[in-house]
C-alpha cells in the first residue's frame, strides 16, 4: 500500500479534506484507490504503507474554464485593458493560421496537466480542429460579436446554422459546442436575447465576459469612461441602460439562460444576488485581471452568497501560462486570508466542470489511481505521473 499526503485531498464532490491523504492499493497490475481520509488516520490505519511526502493537493485534474487558444502565439502583453484590446485586434489581423496557434495552446494546456477546457473560438477552422481532438474534453464556445442591432437577425440565423453544422461533428467524451456572447456591450440587445434563447432551446453552454473593468461599469451607467474612445464608431448604436452590466443582463432576460459569467471583477451585492438567484457560475482569471490592471475579484462577496466559482487562465496574451495550478497559487497570494486552499481546489475541479455544464467527477474506493492528479507547489507533479507511477512497485511492500 501507499499513502500520498496533501494539504488538500479532494474526490471531486462535497467538501475537500484538509491535511488529507489518498491510500492506494495494488490489485494485480492495477493500482486503485482504497480510501480518502485525513493524513493522520491513514498513517495510523496503515502503518506498513509506503508514505510519500506531502504536496499541496491531490484531486481529479482541474479545469481551465476560460481561455483563448487561438491567441497562443500572441506575445505576453501586460498593461492596461485599454492598451491590450487594440493589441489583440492587431494580432488577429496579422495571424495567418489560427489553427497553428490553437495547436500550440492545446499542447501547453495538456503540458500543464489539464485536459478539460472552455475555449472561446472565433474561426471555423479552429472550431473544426478542436472538435476533432482526442484526449481533450470541454466546450468550444463559438464567439458572437455584433453590436449593430440592425444585423441581429442576420447574425442570429448564421450562428444557428453554424451551431447545427458543428454539433454534427461532436464526438462522445470530446469537445462539445457552446456559444460565447462577447460582452453585454459588444452584442446588441436583440442579439443577446436571441442567442441566449437559442442556448436554452438547444441546451448549449453559454459564456459571457462581464464586468471586467471599471470602464465597462461607467459605459453601462452613462456612456462615459474610456470605452467610447476605445471602441469608437463600432459602438455608435450604444445606449447606456443606467444599470450595471449584470443588472442589464438580468433586465433583458439573459441570466435566465444561466450563462457562465467570466471575470466579474466590478460587481456589487445586488449583482451577486442576481447571479446567485439565476444559478450562474462565475469564472475567476486572477493573473489576467492583475496583468491588465482590471481590479481585484471580490472572492469574499461571492463566497458569502454561495456562488459557484471556477478558475480560468484567459489567453497567453494576458497571462504568463495556461496553467490552472499557477492560477490557483496566484489567487492564494492575491486573496490571502479571505480564501482557503480547500475552496480554491474545489473551484478548480468541481466549479470548472459546472462552468462548462459538465458532471463533476467523483473518485472513490476501487477507482484507478490515474483519476487523481497530485498538485505540486508550481503545478502538477508530472514527474510522478500523479505521484505513484515511479513508485508503483513499492505498493506491494
């Protein structure tokens, strides 16, 4: 037998075990889970077991709930959000092969120990590439971006046809199709309503960037702030609602579709209550928000209201890597005592699956040891292949 200790041990459901351990046993050629319990009780119950030193956590692999793999060739570009957006636009215009960029992103995600993702997809070629991937699960969200209300019907019908075409390409246990409404101000009100209705009708996962910056709040409230200059004539039809972005989405009925809301940095108590009432999941992207000077995600407020939170890396343009493990440790440093390691591990695993509309995993007695991932201080303990592969022979001792 073997005992793997960790500051956090989590089976994928329920409450993580602090100062926990996973006990493994060998049955013929297979190594399986015997129990998940406290470290002290495991060592006491199995005094002859091989004991590995404690890592940060052991759990099912975490989920990268929000990324942009087609930006994986974009240089890392920290600075202000208002400086970043034009750089993204210029990069996309110069990008000749978005599939090549997405391939790099897939390789980096897998190298970081993650095989379940939520990716925002702009091009047909990248969507087809992702739907054809094996060893990768999650949602490929077709992005919708059109602020002109006169084009709402046209874009809706085009999107509906593309969704039907892409759904025909889906494979079991691989990437599935979803929709991303870019933001509450870059998609017109009639199109927001139509697309959110489509997501309900076809049971499609839906994701929206919301309340990422303080400028977005000002733009929705009274049309001021940096966005008029940033977007220029593109948002010439914009009419501020006088509400917060969350309040606006609630008013026009979009939250009824239970979209996953990404960023959610600049929110108030009323916003969080609306989100919780609607049953939406929120995605926290700690490094991207810090690197683009967006502000600090109000973790304590979401925790107070019991909102499900997931973890995402965003793109390599705004984050140093596609590692969810590094995002979790960044969140620990950022939020300090207002957040617990147990809550973060739960968010990265269970919260991530919920954000993508997937069933959270549950690993228990008799399951294969490969269902677990050991988290080191900087990421997955891949050298041990979850922490036991190199020591598998010792389990019989």
